[in-house]
C-alpha cells in the first residue's frame, strides 16, 4: 500500500506508507453507568416565586407559580382535570395576597371595580389576619386554603357565576389529588380518603350547579371553554353526580352538533355509552 497515498506529498502529507486502511480500531471501554447518579426531580424544580401586585390593596408580594412548559402532561381525567408527572400544578393556581386576603384563580386575577374593592375591604380585608406559613412547596392543605379564600372572594365581589363554579371545580380536583396521594390502608387513612371523596363530590355538585346557570346567562367562551367542551364537561359532571338524564342530554348536544370537533364528539359518545351501560345493568 506504499503508493495508495502518493501525490499527497505535495500537500505536505508525507510518511503515509505505513497507513493501513482497515487498521483495527481500539475498542472503547464501556462506561459503567451503575455508578452514575441521576439527579432526583423535585417539585421545587417546577415552580418559582413570581412577583405580583394585588389589585385590591396595590401591594406587591411573591406567589409560587409553575414554570411554563416544565411539567410533563400525563393526560386528563374524564372531567378535564389535567394530570402531570411528578407533581400537581393545580396546587399553584390560586393567587392570594398576604397583606389583605384578596385571592382568585390566576385566570381571574386582574383589575377590580371600585364596588368590588369596597365589598372585599369590608367583608374580607377587615377580618383577614395572615396567610399560614408554607414550605418550599404547597401541600394540598396549603392549596386548599388558598382556593377556599379565592372562592370566598369570588362570592364577596359578586363575580360571574362561572368564576365561582370554576373555582369549585378546581377545588374538587384538589381534593381528588390529595386523596390519590394519600398513603396507607389503615382505618384512619381510609377515613381521610373517604372525607376527601365526600368533599370532592360536594364541590363537583357546586361546580355543576353554577355551570348550568352560566350556560343560560353567559356568552361563550366560558372559562376558556367553547360551547362543545362546556357541554361535554357538564355531561361528565352530571354523570359523576348520577344525574344520568341530564348527562345524556348534554352529551347528545355535542354528538348531534354539526360543528363540534370530532375529538370532543368521540369523548361525548364514549361518555353516553358508559352511562347507558350503567343505567341498563
């Protein structure tokens, strides 16, 4: 092979006569991954402290917020409750001012009218002392306290019925998340799980009743939902509450619509069929 690289001398490449095209390459040693430490994903990796200004008292404060695009979606429950890997971002959706006690879900956190400010000052701020201390993350109980404060404020400021209903819905989702994350199979643990389930159902009922009123009195979109998604949600909530006739009616609204997306139609069909199977057993 002494001549195979002849001519390269003009390029300054000399001494190539001993180069073997198929020279055996050294085998790289495999890395022993058994000793590699994979960093543990913590809930704190998904959240950060965001500065916000209270529309009630004009004071600034920090609230824990989920980092955009950080959470990995794991689908959703039939009532549209989103689920994510490793943590529950629903815990961080209620923004509560530690100075005056005004709170709402992030979707509704914005300017208040002078009448609303007066009502909140008189009925919330005048009685409010402080928010309970929390750690680096919100526990479900921390979150529930903030959601209840948000619901109270929505009632006091005479918000749209849909805001109150949506707050009830997400509170129900919190109770579900708390129950699903409870450990143990003791009598005490089971009693706590049963209590969470009862409170979830109560909040689902409140959400359903409010959404029914909203559908009659408000224009779409309602809480970010178009008419078809809204009717599907009503159908699912009705089914969970064993109001099967209403559930089938709302599901049929979606199924018979000429403009509803095929995806939501399919969900409504599945829901209607599961209801019929339950009723006919």
